[in-house]
């Protein structure tokens, strides 16, 4: 995956976030570029309805054989709830924009990095942050 | 809360688990004993549909002013996904039966204790395990 690809999909995640005027959008992409997207709906659906949880609900639409081939893109680093859900889902790659530390300037956060959770998984997960970080941080303002 | 109360509600969580023939059931109780219950539905609803996530979806039915007054009872120690969701929900007490280590004998687990996640919260959460532990462990067999 080249850096242009990563930026393209983070941009798609940003578009999801803007659809509901939240800082949080997420996309799951398969190797052929098929994708599903979602945004944070906690104000309507309760505290677990983060963008990543919502998009994981949609991943069966992609109909992949091995979820390790999937990449989840998120405007903000997945919190431990979402990162654990990503592990339960078996997703192999995670790319995000702003970090949990960035988000903590605008609200409460659980300070465990997504890499710390990924290291506890029973299969390898690649995690990369900081893609279009400034654009993602601007979603909070 | 006395130990009889705790056992009563863990028993209710066990009943939830048995409804769907999974080891995982959860109940949220308010100070007046009003409660909602749910079980694991991952086989139908995807990897995030743990009992605790499902019961948190129902907690608005309890209509409490401050969720810190609520107690969540679970047959098994909440995984980091569920424990983080409990923090996002603002729930004040957690009681469980079998531990993550117990559950790891029967399937993959993310080894972060619920107390470790609770310590990262911005409000105090009481966590107690081992209530009707043997009955809860038997749900796995």
C-alpha cells in the first residue's frame, strides 16, 4: 500500500465523519477496493456506537474469506473498545489520522494505544497512525 | 450490596446466557432493582455483539439520572472491548463470575483485566470478580 492509497481512504473516513458532524469516521476496505463506511452515532445509539464499531457491523457486506486482508481506516486512533473489536473481527491492518492523545485535548479518553491492544492479539495486526493527521484534528474544532 | 444480592443477579446473568446457549450473559441493574439483560449474539450480529455491549444498548430503558448508580453483572469478566464500553457508558459497578483467565481455557482472549481498564477511567468504578465462579465456568462446557 503506498502513501497515496492511505491518504485516499483516510479522506473517505473524513467524509464519513462530516456526514454526521462528528470527528469520527471509519472505513473498512478489502483488497479489491470494495468498502463500507460509518460514523459515530453515540448521541442516537448509545455509548458503544463509535464509528469503528458501527463499520464493523457492516463488514459482512464485504464477504471476504479472511478478514486479515481487510484494512480499517479511522479519522482517530481506535480507543481500546474499538481496537479490541477490531481484534475480535480479525482485521489485519489499521490506519488512523489523529491519535488518542490528540483527541484527549477535546474530551475524555482511555489512554491505551491501539498498538498496545494489537500486541495482545493472536495474529499479526499492522497499525499506522498520523495519516492526514492535521485534517483529522480539524474535525474536532 | 450484600453477597446474596450479587449472587441473585449473577444467577440472572447465567439465565440470560442459557437463553442463547452461550457462556456469556449480562444484566444491568439500577438501585431500585429495575434491570435489563442480554446475551452474546456474535454468531448472528458480528464480532462486537458481546453480552455486555448488547445490554449497554438497552440501558436507556432504565432511565437513570446518573449511570454511576448502575451495576453491570456478567457471567464472565468483561474483555477490554466490553470494559471500555462500560467506562464510556459511565457505569459505576461491575460484578462478574468467571475471569478472563478462566475463559482463556476455552477460546482466545485479550489479556487485559477489567480492573486495568477501570483504573484508566475518569471516575471511580468498583470491580469484583469470582461471584458464582464455578456455575459461570460450567457455562463453557
